[in-house]
């Protein structure tokens, strides 16, 4: 009877140790969230082909989980409206913001776009998440003034909130016809590794800080 009781106590201690280790491993896992539009939502391709999915594969070895909270057609207003619930649910350590392109293509006021992006940055920082901002570009046919104000919005926000900006995310692929889908706006599956290559140095720097 004593032998059986001793064996039971030993097994109980062993299993409690395993449970504790499992809990610690889960607690140590960090989360990076991407809040973007179709560029990050893998529009026109399989989700696993997108640059965020490729990023997830790279970060998995570092015990970092990647949440892709991107939606095709998303605007800065939509991202801001969804952010509070996303922060509560995933509690990310870092947030990559890739929004504004649809605002520009729809001719939305730049001041409103900047205010929405500012709200996203402030909420993320208040939630103790590091923020990386990805700048977007729009075609020049929107007029010199609008195009200039649009392009100036991103570095102004990065300076105001002391965050890192990737200013030319699409530039390396936009000039390559074989890297773009037929609409001329969205990079295709062949371009996704290049997008990750552009973003990776700043992402790596952010997660190591």
C-alpha cells in the first residue's frame, strides 16, 4: 500500500512539473500582429503564399506567433475600428501597420487618414506593443498636392511617435511586370519573398530591441 502511494506521489510530481513547463513555454511565446489591407491579406493568391505567412514561418523558430489581422479593402478607419478588440484578443508584443493605400485610392482626406493612423499607433503603444509603420504609395494621377501630402503623412507620423517606418515597401516590385497581378496594383505570389526581404531587417531589429 505504501509502495503504491509513493509511486502515485512520484507520478503526480512528475506530471505537475510537465504542466508547469508547458505553461512557461506558452507564457514565453510572443505575438506579432499585422494590421493591413489586401497587400498583407494575400489578395489573389493562397493565404500561405503571402508575405505574412512567410514571415510566420521565419518567426516560428524564435517562438513568435504571427497573427494576420489584414483584410482586403481595409481602410485606416476600418483598422482603427477593429483594433481595440484585436489588442484585447491577441495582446501582441508588436504591431505592423500596413494601411492607407485604400484611403488614397478612394481620395479620402489626408488629415483623416493621418488621424486614423495616429489612433492606431497610440492604441498599440498604450497596449505596450512596439509599432512598425509601412508606408504606401498611390499613382501620380491623383494630383501633385494630394500625392505629396499622402507620401509625407507616413514619415511625419513615424517622427511624431518615434517609430520605425518602411517607406518603400512596394517600390521594388511595382516596376516589375512579372511581379504584379493583372490589376497592376497587387504583387503576385512570386513577389512575396521580395516584400518580406524589404520588411525583414526592420522587423528583426524591432523584435530584438
